[in-house]
C-alpha cells in the first residue's frame, strides 16, 4: 500500500509541474522587464568622545564631551529596462549629556533628517538625470564635514557654507540638479543642466547667518574622442540672493562663465575627470545705498578614482566659487582623499582626509573666512554577514580669521551596526 501511495504522490507532482509550465507559457514576454525593487536597511549605534567639542579656540576643560548617536537609513532602489532610481531616507538621533550640564542644550539639534534621490531615465537618443537632496542639520555638523565621499553620489561635495556656529541654530537645505542630454550623432551630445539650492536657518537666538537661494543654468556640448574619453564645452549663468526675515533681500550676485572639461575612463570603476572655468560675478548690495562691485577669476577641478578587487581610492582637488550664508559667494580651495581596503574577508579599513580654504569674494560684516582640515580613520569588522563592530579616530582643525587662535578636536568612537545585504553585489 505504501508503494501505491508513493506512486500517487509522484503522479500529482508531475501533473502540478506540467500545469505551472503551461501557465507560465501563456504569460506575455514583457513580464521580464518588470521593475526590480530592493531595500537595504542600515542602523548604527555609536558612542564618541571629543576633547574639544565645538572647536573652542585655545581649548577648554568643559569641551571634553561624550556623545551617543543612533543613525538609521534605508537605500531603496527601483530598476527597470530604461531607468534606475535610488532613494535614501535617513534619520539621526544625537545626545550629548555633558553639553546639557553646561547649559549648551540648544547647541546640538537632537534629531537630524535627510532624504536623497538619484534617478536616471534613458530613451533611444536622450538621457535625463535628476539628483535631489533635503537635509535638516545642526549647524555644528554642517561646519565639520568628513572627507568620506557619499557612496550614493560621490560628486556631492558636502560643502559647509559658513564658518560660524550659533547656539540653537539648524540649517534646512533643499537642492535639485536636473540634467538632460540628446545625442546628435554617435560622438556628439548636447544638453542643459541646472542646480537650485534653497537654504534656510532657524535660530533660537540672534541669527548670525543669512538665508539664500542659488540657481544655475548650464548648456553644454560633449564630444566622444574615443570609447573611453570625451571633451566638454559649456557656458553657464547663475543667481545668488541672500536675505533675512526682517529685511528681505540683502544682496544679489549674478554670475556668468564658461568651462571646458575632459574625462578618461580606464574602466567603469576607474577614471579621471578635469575641468577649467572662468567666472565673472556682479554683486549688488540691496541695502545701505545699493552699492555695486564686480569680481572675476579662474577655477578648476580634478577628480580621479580607482577601484581594484580589495582596495580603492578617490581624490579631488579644486578651486570653486560657492554660495555661503555670509551674504557673498566664496572662493573655496578644496582637497579630498579617501582610501578603502579589505584587510580580510571580515575586516576593512577606511581612511579619509580633507583640507579646505574659504575666502569671501567681497568682504561683508558677516564674512568669516577660515581654513579647515579633517582626518578620519576607521576599522570595521563584520561579526556576521550583516552585523559589524567599528572603531576609529578623527582629527578636526580650523583657523578662523576672526579668532586670534586656531582650534582642534580629537574624536574617538566605537559603534555597532547592522547593514542589509545589497542584491546588486
């Protein structure tokens, strides 16, 4: 009887498989082009110690601060045959008990929020890309960025826009960067790009920073010199407007410029990009008599990146004119270097360095030029494929023009975290 029962089971399995194959055969071929959606969550709990939190000139015994930080985010991806989209919401909770004891409780925003979007859609001869960012941060964290590149968008500079930190102040920043290009031929593309930034400060005390809007429109032509290199020429115009709630628009800067660029790629993971540009800025003060002045100058950027099986590095050096909350754009010199290496299957090393100089293109009462440097060193050990322990050290230094002394901070941290497996790997 048991043999007859097993034969009946086999016949039912064969019949079921035949039915499934028949149903699949009736489905439309296009089902293979359905969207591929994935979610990669990540959570990290961190404790850190700073010996000069706040970068107090000359140091202070009260600046030795312990902090507790929880950071949660999720990378959401949607890929189709013609498009790729990545969305990353992130929330950060931070608590510094010693700061509260010193009555600095309003200096550190307890909750920070971020939302990043990178999307691309391709037609037969054209391409559209959009990068969007929103962040609400404590002004101290805005002014002390690390040299580590954003893995979602490595071109993002994480640019601080003022050197002064105000008690109880947060910054809301919204940015959109659309780019559209069209292939005139196999080797020539034309396109137009834009960049819009909206920055607002919220202070519980006297506001020392100016809100501002910044917009750029850029038209370009790109020639493919070979399958691995191309040359670009572009012209652009921008508008920067600084404002306050009480006075409205305070100053306006209209800029015009042109740039040339060259890119060479050894592979999808290795290459170099360089650009040279010239810009003229016409500045109008809308209060105090409405004075006008003009400045101009050269700038440029070089970025190189290289990725191998167990290691990789990325390098950037440049000189740019960027908007700030001082009522003027600033001339910014920037150097960044990051090195990553897998020491074993579970242990990895990450090292990054950053140096920045900032000088206002025209002096104002709020101008606060500075030099800033930071070095980050971290080790990460995976206990399990998705769980890790990490620890490291950071050194921060700044020299502000309005202070007679420079300031530095030594930061040590330990963290435990979870990161979901990325299906793209």
